[in-house]
């Protein structure tokens, strides 16, 4: 691929932000003499409106980082030492393919791909790689680490990851921002919320932490972690007893109302207040506001579903709009994710037919620590791309033990030498978003975006698709689909009548054609066509067909040994473990911190800025303590996700989190975690 640019001239290249964020911004990169000199939001894209978050506005700094991986590397020291020596692409790929051929012959399920949302692109994230592993017969990966509890809950209730369109929040009169620090993680939604507030809307933030978003809302409901379903059921109780219901909508467009009514009446505000740790009067007032204000909208996010009962909680909240008929108006309803609205041709991209009738085992990525240390059904080879599991997966002590196995053959495709990269046998340099083709959907709006490469890859960096094409060739996979180039893959993601590729090429984005209020007259994409308060599909699995409050595995206040509940929300200037190594952003964050309420700190003799040891039965982690008004009593916040190697003792907060899974969706329970905290002396630096 060439990038002809006349000397001393500038061109602008249209692209898309690749990161795990609902905003999926449209980008404009200015290139001069083959170098990216400016990155900005596309002002012609209505959702981006020319504005980027602090993180992505530094993307050129990340792209041009002095520590970018620019050549293939082969391990030259012990696993985890981070010591490598240069190797040619030919030698690396020949050896990788030779090892995989042996495993394919003897036990293809011993090979496991591990990837997630390091890029949200359909091409670099889930196309040629899936074809390769399907043909190989490798184990399948259950990609659960972020959103499956809430996503499956929405599918069981509304029929899919569907909801109201984000731009119509600007017309709402009441907005519940539930489990979302929108200012930090959903900036462009926050613009609509501000517009609504200027027009007289009331904004309520429901979150254990007093976030930056809570600071800017009219009210903050600081419930205990894992108690969201109890709050939602108490709101239903009040809607029922005060008759703040849309009886016609319930009758015509829902299933299971009588049973849900009975369940909700078991949750008076006093009961929920005791469970949630909030004032009863606050619950009563919130129910009144939701029951008597039109239009009312809920912006739900994924933090609240990272507990044992996260799926039930998401189901309970998703029932609320149908009870009051909020779906009748385009500014009413709920939005957790819009990703289910995109008719992606995943079969064309991923080619599951290449499995040829085989049904390989499935590995849950949220329990990768257990999987890697399972001697009965061992993983023999791991190919990691678009993820940093040593830093981001729960119970990281077990994850590290698994990655440290000398008999585990590990290949990592990466842009930087992350914690996971340190454990690679081969470390392959990957391209960035400025250097490859991709196509993107969103889980926060309803546009499709095209990303064109703006600059040539740094050094010998190659795209994920190139690597899997080359491996396929070496392994003798001769199906024509393994020759598809990246532009062809982009074109195959959607049927031409759904998305006009010419429109994507011309303006960088295309808007799905959708109704303003899709569920005003029911027509939910459920089997019944109704909002399913009671789910027959869920009941068929042996679970309760109704949403209920499912207590945490480790409820706040339930242990004398570990009396503090810990959640680990993202640091504002990082995105999962991305951007941690961008110096300007790390300078803003400073160092790993534990936010703690002044009462909890005083009881433990912890001063502001002191080094603390946070520990439980799974491990321990040291960092600085910040006595913070953002923490409520009994709850601490381990801000993440820092690379382990940047922590003062080579760990991060995931040393403390567990591999136990959610009630629905097999997701992780990062925010279902009890700890104790104590002040300690600063570690000795040798």
C-alpha cells in the first residue's frame, strides 16, 4: 500500500475511533509529507460534531510513540521477563505455523484465540482471524469480559441490544444516568443531556461513586454495589401503588405483568433502602419523578452489571419504560446499547461454515486464569490480539501463573510491550488505526463509519488481517476467502441495500434508516413481539423468568475479615488498559490510586497520600490512598486499569477480583469484591 503525498502538501483522511466507547467518533487526520500532523473530530458527523475526548485527541502521540513495536520479536529470556530478540517476519510466521500445524494434527482445541475490543473494528477485530481459527478447529472464545450480562438481559427483555436513539435524549424531561460516568466515558451523550437540562430537564445519577457526572447532575443516588435490581423493583412498587402506570401499553405490549406486579409489591421502598444503603425518601421521590414526568429516559451503562446479579438488574431496569409507556415517545425509553440495530453480515465476515460441522469447546475469557491452569484439559497455544489479559482479566494472580507456563506457546499481536506481551514467545508488531482499513458500528449511536489508512505502518508493523492471511497460507488453507484484502472485507460487512459503501467512501459515515420511536406500538424483536417482563426463554434454562434482586457473592458488610466493598471504575484518562503508556495522559492520572471515604480512612489510621495494602483471599495490591468525597462509607474505588508493571509492587486491582460469573450472560463480576485496606510503609526500591 502506498501513500502518495505531494511534497509540502497536506491531505485529510477520514477515519473512525477504534476504541471501546459508545461514541464511536468520526475522525479527520491531516497528513503532511506522509506524517500525521493533526487529528480532530469530524465536524460533519452529527454525533462527533468535531469534538474528541482527551484520550483520543492524543492518538497521534500514541501512534508515534517511541516505544511502538516496529519489528517481530522472539523471546530470549524467561516467561514474563520481557526479554526479546529481533526476528524476521518470515522466520516468525514459519515457526508459528509449524507449531500450529502440529497442534492441529493432534489437538486443535488446545489452541485458543484471545481477543476483545482493543479495536472495535469489524475487520481488524472479527473477520480474517475468525476465519483462520474456524478453519483450524481451535477452541472458541466466549467473549464475555465486558457486556454479556447486560446484553443478554436486554435480549431477554427487549429482544436485543436495542433502545432509543441517543440524540433524542436532548428532548427528555427526566434522564436517569444509571451506572455511567458519562462525562468520562460517553462524552457525546453528555452533550445531549446538557441540552435537555438547559431546556428544563432533571438529571439523576445512580452510581455507588460520586463521579464527575454525579457532580453535574441534579441528584446523586449513591447505592451500594450490586443493589440496582432492588432499587428498580422499589421504583416499580411505587409506580404500582400510586398508579403511575400506562395500563394500555402494559396490556397491549408486554408479557408477564401479573407476575412482575406481584414480585414488585414485595419491594416497598423501606426494604430497598436497607439493601441499597440509600434513604427511603430518596427512592420514593425518584419513583414519583419517573412516574409523573414525560418524556423520561434512562441511559444505562455496563458498570452496574459487573456483579453476580448484573443480568437480573439490567432486566429489572429494562422493564421500567414499558410500565410507564415511555416508549411511546422518541425521547422516552432506555438505551444500554444500540449494537443490535446493525444488520451486520457476520457470516460473510467470519465464515463459521469453515468449522465444517465441528463443535469445538468454548473457553470463557473471563475465567482465563482457571482455563490456563487446568491440567485436565490444557491450553497448549494461545494467540492474543486486541487485548491485554494479564492486566485486564480478573483474579490476575492465576492469569499470570497460567501465562508463565513454559509449556504454553504464546503469540501476541500488539502495538506496545504490554503486561501480556512480556509473556509472549513471539511478539508481532501491529498497526494502529491510522495505518489500516476498518469498518465500525457503534453501541451508542446508529451510524456506520469507515476507517481509511492515513499513514504507512511504522517500521515492520502489520495489520491483524495480514498476519492471519499469512498464517493461513503457510498452513495450506487454500479457500479463496483467505485472499480477501481489507477493503473487500470492509465491503462485505453489510449488504449493499443496507449501507451504501459509496456514501461511506465519500463522507466517512452512513446513518441507518430507523424509526424515531421504534417501540411506540410494541413490535419489540422478542419472540412475542412484546416487552417480556417474564421470559420463557430464561425459565427454560432453569432460571427465574422474572427479574429479581440477586445479592452479590460478596455483599457489602457481610464479612468481618474484608469489610469494604471495592469497585474498580476506569481512570478518566485511560480506556481499559489502553493509553496507560501515553505519557501526557499518565501524567494527568499520576499513579494508581484507591479512593476511600474519610471515615473508613480514619478508622484505619490512613492519611491522604499514604501507601496502602489492599487485600483479600485472592491476593494483595499496593498503591496510594486518596481520601475522597467520591467514595461513600464502606466502599472503596481502585481506579483502573493500570498496567501491572507500572504498579509499585507489579500488580493492579485485578489481583483482588474474582473469576466468578454473573447470573445471566456468563460475564465477569469485577465490582463484586470485598477487601480490607491497611496503611503500610513505602516499598523499598532496590
